[in-house]
C-alpha cells in the first residue's frame, strides 16, 4: 500500500490540518480549521468561570463541555496515509459490530470517496494508528444538493458500548452536519438499534419530502427507515447547558409574577398541628392528608386547592401506577411484535397516496406505528384485550386486501400465529 500513497504537497497540507484538529481538541490555543475536520471552536454564548462583568459581578459558572476532551475527526478517502489507516480501522469496527452486513459492502462504502466518516478516537498512545484507536464511528454519505445525509453504518467498539459514546458520536455528527448544510439524517436502522436511534432523536415518521431522497437511497430488507431533523441553531453537544439556561430564564420570568420567593413563612414547629380550620374540620378520613397539607400556612395563598393535593394522594398514585404498568406492558408487546421479521408490512400506515383503492376496501385501517402512538398517549387502551383487538384488525385488514398468494398475506398469517402465542389467555 505504501507505494500508492505518494504524498503531494496538497496531501501533506491536508494531513497537517488533520493533525492540527486533533491537537486543537486537546488544547484551547489558536485553531486552524480544515474542511476535513470538525470545527471545535464555537461562538460560545457562555462566559467562563472567572469572567466578571463591568460592575465586577461574578457571572454564573458554566460547566466545561465534556465534548471538548474527545478526540474526533472526519475521515474521507483522500489518499492520505493517516486517513487510509483510520478508514481501515473503521472498516474493521463496522465489520465486527455489524456481522450481518456483507464485508465487501462495508469496504465499498467506507472507502467510497463520496462517503465520509466521523471517528471518535482513543487518547491512549499505545493504540495510536491501530484499529483500537477508534472508539466509534459513523459512516455517512452527504447529498449536498438535497441537504440531507444517509447514515450507512454506526458503531461503537464493544469495549466502550453503553458508556455514552454512541450519543456523543451522534451529537458530534449533528454539530458537524450543520456546517455541511445538512437538514436531515436518514438511516435504515437494524431492529436492535431502533431504541438507540430513537434516543438520538430519530423517528420512523419521515417528514422530509420524498422527492428529496427518492431514487437516491437504497431500500434494505429487515431494516427500518428513520429520520432525524437537525436544527441549525442547536449545538447538540451543549444540550444540558441549553436546557439549564432555558430553565433559569423561565424561573426568572416566574419570579417576576410570583411571590413565592419573597414571602417566607416561619418553619413549622415540631408539635405543629393544623388549626381547626374549616377545610381541615370538614375533611373526610380519606382526604385527611390533603386537608392537613392545605392547613400549612402559605399553601392556600400560593394558589393550591384541595383537589390539587388530593390528586397526589395514594389513591391517585395507585391509579397512575396501574396505568403506567399497563402502558409499559402494552408497549413491550408492540415493540416485541415490531421486532419480528414478518411484521415489516405492518410497521407504518399503508400509503394511501400510492395504494389508491385501499380505503375503498379497508374501512378501518390500523398499523403498528399508530398503535404505538395510542399507547404512548396513555388513555386509549384500557386493557390487553383492546390492544389484541387492534392487532387482530391489522391481520384481518391485510388478509382482506391482499391475495392469498402474496407475501403480505403470508406475513398476516405469521403475525396471527405470533399473536396467538402472545395472548394465550385470549384464545
Ligand atoms: N437498543 C435500545 N437502546 C439502546 C441501544 C439498543 N441497541 N443501544 C444503546 N441504547 C440506548 C442506551 O441505553 C442509552 O440510553 P440512555 O441515554 O437512556 O441511557 C442511549 O441509547 C445511548 O447509549 P450510548 O451508551 O450512547 O450508546 P452506545 O455507545 O452503546 O452506542 C450503538 C450505541 C452504536 C448502537 C452500539 O451499541 C453499537 O455499536 N452496537 C452494535 C452495532 C449496531 O447495532 N449499530 C447500529 C446499526 S444500524 C446502522 O448502523 C444504521
């Protein structure tokens, strides 16, 4: 390989820029940006801890951004020795973590000059230049004109999974994507990785107009198309700080209209008992705790009513607990069902723009995404039986619309059998 890697001055320049990028992430000295590296310099809106304003008031301490300590880079097959070594490392990582993906396909995409990869790198000098230097990576193909990118592979080294690197990878890529003018990520997620992508803001509902990606990206069997919108003014590596700043702002606004931080009541003594107030005296036994709380000086003045407090009593909590239990049981059933290979035709609503006569034949359409939304909403399904009815309607709709020899019909038969095994008590 070394004979292929002839270093032109242009290549040397790009390698140098890449090295600069890594060094920059370790120190906060002056930076040299390069098209192949992620700009780590941000027009941060946060002053640093020691900053004081003109009136010598100390400004709030802003925590360091943990992303500043991660070494990362964008790698592309530009022929440079360093990038080729990293691409080999990425290829090995993807091949190991995505064993079902054909190896030649991984090699083709990772080394394809239209694809780029973001790699998070270990700081351990022992690993420098080796496969283990790469903690995780995402290989993607930007479609600049259509302002979206398709994520082809995403993986974290087995030793480092479930430590937050997957989230960091995605957040760094989102921050970088903004600099490339990308509005959306599209990916085909493995069934097992759907949960991870959901946590990174991906949804199965595709809002990007189809005309933007139609004909550009391939369809994969057994994978779910997911999308993530990237807001250009959000720095995804600073979400906690952004939320804290918003919270502080809201609290500040509340303080302008609320007296809660201005009127301070004396502490209740150890032997405090409620006055024989009308509220307390008229309370039934069940309402006693709430009525007792209402008698605490300041509660009434702060705008609380007995009903508010009753809502947090044991009975209300028990009913919430039951609802939550049912919700998670139903969600578990639907997600398990979604994971079955034969449920691919049922995962999203039938596209009635494409299947024009569908609604003439099927009067009550239903699909797994709709069912999941209903469960998430909370009050739709009051029992497992109700969920079973909807799932079976999906089977019946599919059998009614499709020919018995079609793969769709076969999937409906498999799903029906599967549902029988999931709900034995309802047979
Ligand atoms: N299913 C459900 N949730 C998950 C999964 C999963 N497979 N993996 C991680 N999560 C959750 C974590 O619990 C965590 O949740 P929390 O924020 O509530 O704590 C959150 O996602 C982020 O977890 P991280 O620790 O940041 O994720 P990690 O570093 O483990 O990376 C990844 C996730 C990339 C999926 C990794 O596990 C991996 O490499 N797996 C094998 C390869 C793979 O499946 N890649 C995706 C294939 S699809 C594609 O490439 C387009």
